[in-house]
C-alpha cells in the first residue's frame, strides 16, 4: 500500500506543515481497511474536521477518534474506531471502562520529541512501539535524552 505522506504537495499547506497527527489518523484507517485514501479525500476530511471543530482554531486535533471514523466512512468501512487507552514509555494502560474482550490494539499513534518547529511529531506504531508508518518524508527520528 502506498500511503500519502504529510509532505505530499497535493495536500493543503496546513497538513504539509503541521499535519503529522492528522495523517497518522488517516494511516490508521487505511491500515485497518487495506484501502488507500486520495489527496482529495484527505483534504476534504481536514475541511470537515475544521468545520465541525474536531480541529480547533490553532489547528490542534481535539477528537482523533471521530476523525479516524470519518476516514473509515470515506473508505466504505462499516467498523468503528475508539480510543481505549494510552501508551507511555512502552507500556499500554487501558482505560478502566474497557472490558477485557475489547482490549485489542490494531495501531497506536505515538508522540515523539523532535527538533522541528512544533518540537513534537506523531507516527503510527504497534503495541511494541515499532514504527508502522511515519507520515513524514523523510521519516522523523526521535530526539534522545
């Protein structure tokens, strides 16, 4: 599968500059369905997210689950995505309300420190922290301590 990178010139300027979390949401949906989004579908979803306040006035994502679900809908997938916990320092912490039978992880969006303008970067990893997809081209490496 050839996933569109955040730096793709067909994407709107905001996505190209600061859209790593947004593109990671798109990547999660594409990896789940095995289908690819077009640049037009990604741009349209950004506009929808802005208009519905899933992305705020400062371009911060406020509801990643609904954005991923929107991408799933665009890809004609009947399933549903929900956030079930956090992954910090290599450890998954499920929310207490998540029953054991639902404690399955397809992918995680990881936040790392980096030296760019925003000082952080997002990418898709598995439950061992191994990178499945970096939305940036070239991939961004985490800064060491």
